C-alpha cells in the first residue's frame, strides 16, 4: 500500500495516473515527479519498491504543494478577493458563477436549487381556490 501526502494511491494503476489521485498533482506534474526521481512512468504502483516510494514522497514534500496546504492557500486567495471587494469577490460572496458564465438559464450547480417566485397570476389562482374552499 503506497500512501503519499496522506492519500492511498491505487495499486493497479500506472505511476503516471496514480499520482494524479493526489490533490494538486496533474498529468504534467506527475511526469515531472517521475522523471526527476528516475522511475518509469509506465511501471505499476504495485511494482514500486520502498526506495522509489520514499524518493517520490521526498520530492513531493520538498517541492510541491499538495492536499491540505494547497486547499488552505486556495481558500485564503478566495477570502482575500472577497475582502478586496473586486468583481470576482462579489460573485463569490453571492454564490454566482465567477468566470463569466451566463446565469439566466444555466448555472444551477453554483446557484443551488431553483427558487420559485410568486406572480400575479398565481396569486389570483390561489385566491380563487381559497374562496371556493371556504364555500
């Protein structure tokens, strides 16, 4: 079992893909890690030796921000933008899309569940139903 940066890496995957399970490491960073440590990128994680795992752990801890440290930095960046009060910060604060997406029809993921607004027509229907039920 290979645990790197607090994440259990899948054994049956190639090293190149397995390292991407760590938050903050993508394919290009994974290639860089494996090239600098001298490990074959097509070698499966189950075939890695203890020395290879140690090299990877050391390289990641020394040179790359991952997991909690990176998440904290991202949150602080967002908080700073919100404190400044710039356009992006206001969008973050309101829970709207930040990167220029349209909001009229889509963006339900960011805005949350649809909130129905009462109109004059629905008020009239409700009032008629209430009057009929009273009789």
